[in-house]
C-alpha cells in the first residue's frame, strides 16, 4: 500500500485517498426519537446486508432518576431474550475532583442470561443529565457463529459524576439476530435519539 505524504507536511493538503486505498461507509438506516417511550425497538434493517451495525445514542434522558439504559436482542421470536454473556467496566470522575476510579463491575455483567444488559450506570434525570455513545453489533445474520457486540457510552451519573462505560459480550446463539430493543431499567426514556447505521 502506498503512503500518502502531503508536500507541505500538512494533512489538510490531502483531499482524497489514492485509488488503492479503500474505506468503509456508514449508511443511515433508521432514526428513532424517544418521547416518554417505554422502549425503542429496531425490528427491520438488521439482516445480512451489512456485516456490522452501529447504534448511536444522542442525549438519552430518563424520566426516572438513577436508572440504566439497557439492551436486549431478538433471535427470531417476539421476545428480546437472546442468551448473552458479557463483561462490564467503567472509569469515573466527579465534578468536585475528589473521586476517580476504574472499576470492573461483576454485578453489571451477565453469564448465559436472557435478561436485558445494562449499557450505563445510574443516569440522572435532571434537566441537563443524559447519556451518549455507541453500540456495535457484528454479523447478526450469521447462522454459524455467536453474535458479538460492544458498547461505549459516556453518561451523567445521578451523583454528579462522568462515567465512561464499557460493555462487551456475545449472544450465544447461531440463530440470526433480527431485532434490538433499548429501554430504561425503570420508567421511560423522556427524550433522546437513537440512529442505526450499516457499515460497509
């Protein structure tokens, strides 16, 4: 592969990639806006068209204080109960600059569970409190392999902290995943937007 070097050593001078360098594209497939929503479900557009799907969360604001954004996966039935094994950790820092931590959370991961998976810790419901981030789902239509996923979300913790939350795992099924649902651990999503992209 050729290396591109700008004559003036400035990246701003590069206006296009050489023909030998290819790059993926993000295709917006669906946008859903929360408005006192108990759930947001993506029941179409998740198929064999793309090998990777990305959900992007924008200012998800809960109606109830101290709750978690969660996710469930549908594997052919009507329920979002695909069996999952996951891992979960976070970094935190409070507004008063008095507390920092990097912590693995054994209570937030799952082991062969059909429960919804936490994506965040306890989001506050103050007027300026919300979360934003992404969730990636790989090869959901495969009937050979398990379905891997991971998320990274930054959130305003109810106790005035920033939490950088990391979750990863797999749906332990060789059945295709054909739907994804998001909901709060209690109460509704008062506001926010979730967009679904296909990655080519």
